[in-house]
C-alpha cells in the first residue's frame, strides 16, 4: 500500500465510524474519534468502564495520523521516543533537547500518549507496517463480517421502467470472501471471492470486485421484490467450498511434495541420532540393573542379582568413568522434571511435524447476501 | 462433495481444513435479517486482507512492513537463507557489530507477517533484555515485552534472561508452552551439554529456533557439536561419529571441507571487511601542540619523579601501577595528575621524603594558568561546527573539560561507564538533540551507537590500542553514512607523541580494516602486553634518544607481525575452503566473550 492508498483507507474507516475530521491535508489528518472508534482504538478499558458506570459524558481522543512523515512539519513538543535506536536526528534538535531536559526535571508527560497538557494531540505515523494501521485493519475485519445489500435502483430509465410497470424482481446471491492458506514451514495465501445465485445455482468468481462497482444499499428499494430461494444456504456454501476444493486440488503441489520430503528427511536424521542412543540407554540400564549401580534400581532387583556381585566392581568403574570427559559444577543430575530421552525424541519428532507438515486452510474473511436485479448480466 | 473423484495421493499428502465456525452466525443473521455490518467496513476488511496477502513462498514480505530500519545487504541475505534454506533453525554467528539482532528481527518479523509465528520466547543476558525489547518495538514494530511478572509469560513475544527462565517457578511454566520461535542471544553459553542452561533449552518445545553468538567455538570442537545438536539433533551425527569424522584434536578439525559443508547448512557467519558489508573511510588528523613552559615543567617534573621512584623500587614494574598512571595522566590534564598526587600523598607516612616531592609537583600544577590541550580542542570544535565526541581516559579530565567548555559557552554532555542505563540514554538524547559535544570516558559497552556523529577527538590516548579501536568503533560502525574524522591531540615532546607515532605511522591502525587489529595485537602480546612494554620503555629510558630507539623497535616488531598476518591472508586465499574453517576456528577460539 502506498501513502495515497493508506490515506484513503484510513479516511474511509474514520468516515464509516462517524469520526469528525478536524483537519485534513495529503500529509496528515487530525481527527476527533467517535465513541465507537475510541472504544475500539484507544485501549482505554478503564476509562470507558468509568464512563459507562457513572454515565458521565465521554471525552473522546483526538489524534493526528501522519501518512507522509517525510513532509510533516516537526512536532514542537515531542522528543524522540528513543535515543539509542531511533535512526535519525529529529527534525528539530532544539525541541528534542528541551524535551529531554524537561523529562529529567520531572515534567511528566500527560496520560494521552506522550501529550503535553490537555490541548495537545498525540501524533502517530500511519504507514504500512505501523501498529496503528494494523490495528485499524484488524478492527475493520472484526466489524465488517456480514452484510446484506440490495442493488440501488435510481438511474433514470430503470426507475421509469420500474414505476411504469410492476415491481422489479431481485435475485439473491451468497457471496463468500475466502482466504486459502498453503502452509508448511513457509506460507502462501490466496483470496477468492465467489458468488452463488440462490436462484440459478450459478457460480461467479471475483465477485467482490463486481460488487464494489455496483451501487449497493442496505435498504430494500421501493418497487422491488426479492425472489424466493431455490437453494439453501448450506447448498450455497457447499458449492462454493467444492469449487475451491477443486481449485486447490488442481493447483501446483510441488511445495507440498517438497515439504513432505523435508519432513521425512528430518525424521530420518532424528532417527539416526536417537534410536542408537535409546538402544544404548536400554542396554546400559540392563547392565546397570544387573550390577546395582544405579539409584533407580529396585530392591527386589538388587536381591535377584546379588549373586552377580563379583562382576559389579569392574563394571562400576566403567560406569563412573563415563561422565569424566566434561566437568561442570552446574550439572543437571538432580534437576526436577527432566524429560526422558524417549520423551525428547518424541518431542523432537512432533516439532518437525509441526514445522514442515504441509497443510491447506480455507477460512472466511467475510460473507454477504446480495440482492441483484435478476436480469443482471454477470461478466 | 465428490471427494472420491479427487486424486488419492493429493488427498493423502495435504490435509485441507475448512473453517465453518462462521456459518451459524451468518445463518442467524439471515434468519433474523440482521444485525448487519457496514458495507464500507466490509470492503475495508476485504481490502485489508488483500493488502496483507502473502502472495508467494519466497519473497521477503517483512520489508514492506519496516519503515524504521533499513537492513544491510548481508543482513537481508542472511534472513533469506535462514528462511528458505535453513528453514528457520539456524545459528547466526556474525562477528561482533554486524547486526545479528537485526537479522534475528527480520526473520522473526517475516514469520510473524506470514502468520507462522505468534508465540515467541527470546532469552538474552539480563543486561540486554531492555535493549532487545526496545529494538523489537521500535525497529520492527513487534510488541515484545520484558518478562517481569509471571503473567508476562502469557504475552506473545517475551524477552527474558536465561537465568530467570531456567529457574522455578518460571521453568515449569515454560516447559508447558509451545513456542513457535525461540531466539537465544549469546548462545555460546550453551556450549556445554551438561549445564542446566543447555538441558533447559533441550526440554522446551519449539518450532523455529535461532541461536546468536559471535563465538560458537571458544575452546573446544565439542562446543560446536553441542550447539548444533541443540538446534538439530543428528545434523553432525552422534558424538562418536562427529569425533571420528571431523575432529583431529580438541581444538583441531579434520576433513574441513566436509565440516564446512555441514556447518553451512545450519550456521551463517558474516565477517567484517567482507563483500557486502560497507564501511565508510576513516580520516585521521594529528593535531600537534606545544605545551606552555609551565605545563612542560610539570610534565618533566612528573616524568623525573616517576623514574626516580621506579629506580628506587628496584625496577619492579608490578608495584608501579600508580606511577604509570601518573605518567599517563600528565599527558591528559593537570586535574587528573592533581587528584592522583593528592591520593598518593595521603597514603604515605607523615615524614616520608616523597611527600615533599609530591608537594613540589602540586606547586607546579598551581603555577599552570592555561590548558593548551583544552584550548586546542575547543578551537577545533568551533571550527568543525558539527557534532563531536571527545574521549578521555580520566574522569578528572572529563570534569575539567565540562567546566571549561561551559565557561566558554559550548554545550557539552558527559558520558561515563558508571552511569545507569536511564542516565546514559538521557545523555545520548541530549547529545543527539541539543549538545554539540559529548565527553566520554567509556568506550566499551553496548548501547553507545553514535552513527549520527562523525567527528571524534582523542583528547588523550589509551596505551592499549584495542581501547583506541573501541573508541573509534562507537562512531565508525554499520549505519555511519559519513567518513569518520578522527583527531588526535598530540603533545610534542611527551610519551604521547611516541605512542601516536607508533600507532599511526608505524602500523597505521587508525585506518586499518576493522577486525585486523585484534589479530596483530594477539600475536604481539604473546610476548607481553603492549601497555607493559610501553611502561617499561618509559621507566627504564635514561634519555629521549633511548625512548626514541625503543619505541622504534617496538614499532618494527608490530610491523613485522602485521606483514605476517597479511601474508597469512594471501596464503589463505589460495586455499579458500581450508581458510574458511581454519580462520573460523582461529576466530572462534580467540574472540573475547562479548
């Protein structure tokens, strides 16, 4: 997304949330949030809890969202947030210095995001990758999930046509915007928008783009009636899922084959490492048990093997010599809740599967029911 | 659905999961005709998904998301390699100062953008926790938190110290988690398989894992094996196989080609001065200055005093620490000398004859009206009219300079090792914003990144060349876009002039390729430290000519070592593979623990 796209995106969001725009230039926008937007964006649950309980009138936050930081005049009150990691010298060094001095002399920043005094409006860069834009996008996703829309009927000739005769029939469509994720240790995604006619059973791809070019309204226009469904919602969903499943099965699967091969290779590597170790451990255990040198040995076993005590001296020496290659005072011998070698092997195998197992996920971005003129030609 | 029509193998291979959790909620709304969402928000939701879509497996997506960091080419290469070849499990073993943190941040960000990583644990030395948190937040827009309370473990990206994490009750909490990504900084602390650190990491569940260390091998070939086995068990075979295949001796590899190849699958090491890593030039200017008569008298007085003490002490260098300090301080400022002299006299018995000698020296100090060096420095600063950092070895000099500059209307801030983190940050902030000058006594340590400044003045010279290099390294580092100008204040007729001659003209250290100096010094210091050699020359010389001669021969031996190191390099190029492992081991074995 470039600066213009981001700017237009944010402006549409603010508008949809009925925020009042105080100042707008190509470089930035200063806005007083609506209550709805404030609750979603400012992360002030205590404040809103207070307002809700006491019934006090809310004072919503104001922000300056900067789309083009390079062309933004410097903020006179703001010091750089970081001195060590910020990449460039602030545009106004004197102000930055003053702010730093004020900090030491105890001029605390206001509660509203580093503001100074109630009149100051916090300023934020809203560029792609900024947390604010990500948040606005996430909030939009949460609050734009399901819609029901009708094609408007207000262009001249159609209105006359409609008024002159009887009411116009509208055909119901189910539109699903779907995300496909092809994932292994890496990931690729596709977005599909499919429309399904509940009358004819027709399927159309790229439906959202077509809808965005239509005039749509949430209210049923006058002189219009909707046709009775011939397909159910479940059938619609099934058809759309089927279409996409076909698409998935016909798409290039090299990535998945490769991922599966990697998975097998990694498992082989683990097996080559752990299986001999496990075998060794089992043998050692058997030996140790036989010769009463481990603490884990049970009393009955000791008794049972007591007759072999004569051999134990030689073997004990072998066993105690083993850890002498490395000495470290901080050893782990009596550490609690250790996992056994076998558990570790299992864990490593699962990790590898988790990492490489190819998988495809189909999820809904949002869904709509759209009523369109029945003779509308979908191209 | 006609699932029986689909090719069987595909079905087996790639499970397709269809999320239908939304369906009921959609159905309810259709049944009740509402509540419906806003059409604009519906479009915005769709556009957000489009904008953030990961269109291909290969491309680095995170770059479009990063606005406050510009990764260098070698860092991007490293990130790509870890993602596409090493599949997210790697040892990042760049030399100090090449930005391992940035590389790790890029990789983490990429996985997060692709939604493959959410839960992340970052284990670092306690002193680096806040720095990591800061960098991830500011440079990468990753909401990392420093672990302080037990509930912090529930956050998505947590930075904690290894020592905390491995102790109960934290340990049990962490053992029950599944981490999409674990990053461990200073991972050479995991070189020993029997330590709690190592075992702790073994027990954690993790998908991707990055180990960061500049020194994967310090003493022993086994350290390398342990580190890699932690990351990918079996990559180098079992211990026995590894020893048989790749280890000739504890510190000596065999079959370097094979080992190198295996290592390149899990480890990336960028070296300084190698392709892709570009440093700007260093421009050195020596500013000769002549002491006033009074200052010269003090210098001579101190030198004579020190030499007498040395001789009366029977030439024992070990007990002469304060004397050598005195000799060094007299090159810096009268304030520094004064403090040491006063402290010295306090330790002596009331009737000691040395006391009167000391007071004679103090009288000489009182006679000094001007400070030639400080004046020269100030003129220099006024002339360049840009940000400049001044390094001195002595706190007394630092304080004197602060006062001197402030009297002359020049805004300067101090920087000391003893300051706490917050104060250091504040000083840095003042220097960035308002002050033209920073006066620092500490050159080492993390956090002093002064890329925005490209002038530095060595007010006095440390006798340890590595410290000089550290000073330069604060300014001359990755991200510095200007050539760095280094000014050395050299007082004629003093030991300082000799040292400067030696370092500048004989071995040209100021302009040397970064990373080469430590190699030369290490060879040289096999016969005793540079500082010690200098002290001895100074104390034992009877005349200026003696000093000249001795310093000259010191220079000669440094020079021949430099040639050796250089020749080594030529040989290495002839056999690149061998060189890679060999120098790899040399480097890993010798670098100081960060």
